[in-house]
C-alpha cells in the first residue's frame, strides 16, 4: 500500500451526541495501523455542544479528524443529501462506520479487519463482536448473535444466518468501498432503506464474516424500557421494510420465508395491542 493513500475512511454521523462523542472520537484516535486512516465526522446541525467537541478534536488531530459542519439538518430532508455528502468525502479503499453515540474498544480493530480483507478478496465486509450498553441502567449485555459463535472461531455471515438472527451492527463493519457504492445505488429504489438492506445487499456483493473478538460497544439510550406501543410500532415498521424488500427481490425464497414470519409477528403484536387498548 502507498503510505500516502487513504486505506480506511471512517464515517461518523453525529447529532446531539454531546454526552457520548468524546468516547466515540477517542476510539478513532487510539487506532494503531500501518496504513493511513481518515475520520469524516459529520455534525448534522447539532443544537448542543457536539460541534464544539468535534472542533476540539479536529484542531488536536488535524491529519486524522476531518469534520463537516452543517447549518441545516440534512437527515430530515430525506432527499439523499446526507448520503451524497459522505460518499464524496470518504475516499478510502475501505469504509468503517461508527455513529457518534457508539464507540470502539480495541486499538487494533481496523488493522485486524484490513488484514483479513486484504487476504480474502472474496469477502465484501468484515465485522466483529460487540457489546450492548444500556445507558439508563449502566449495564452491558451480549450481542444478538452470541449463541452462534464457537470458542475461537469466527462467524461466517451467510444469507441463511442473516435471516435467523441480527448478526451485527454498522459500528462493527469494515466494507470495501466499491461494494458499498453499489449497495447505495440500490438505495434509490427503497423508501424504507435501513441497516437490514445494507447487509442484505452486501451479501450479494461477496461474503461476510464477524471476527470472534469484542471490539466495540452499541449504546442504547432511549430513556427507558419501551412500552407495548413502541413494540407494536417497531413490528409495523419492520413489516413495511421487509415487505418492500421482498417486492423488489421476489426470487429470494429465504427472504420470502423471513417476510412471512415477520408478518405473523406483526399480526400477533397488532392483536395484542388492540386487546390491551394500545392501538
């Protein structure tokens, strides 16, 4: 690799993350690599002190932290502007993701993932294990797919596994930029494009793997345990997302089985909500 070539671009989206953004940025700064890394931190017109903290880090690490400050919130436009801004800014061979309220815990995370993808050209992305942190209680929990790992073995992410359990989170992923570009081109066809689309279509580009190492934390901070109304709304949203995905990929019968399962779950939760006066 050319020492001046940006090998990894880290995409960090931040909005009103003042309590968390330092921990997130520290996870980037501590990375130890034998290649060049850039951190594109996009503050989407935060109304708290997030932007000031990002400026502080950009001044301290000008060769690493490359901030983008918005005066108008781009996410709320729902016109693709946020995606275009980040796609243009990130020039690395690989793209890593971490939103401003999540964080990395291993200083060799990126080195390990790049080493894997450089040796395994048939893989489109490389993830790793993570912990869930509940802000309200201050407690940690295992990730969703913990039961599928075997001691000492990495977990191959297949389409079959993908429809059994939510394997990972974007904060763990290192993705080939050319593969990610083709996935985002598909995004134009989807009103309800979510993380499930990201990994579903990455598996169309190549193989996926999750390294059997904990290297990041996914933070949950909704302000309390969700009520039944939230559970029902979540089921409704999932039904809409997967129904649209199936509509555009009707030859994928693994997807069909999963969509039918989600519809049954949605109906059960709808009936439950009606019975308890939550709908």
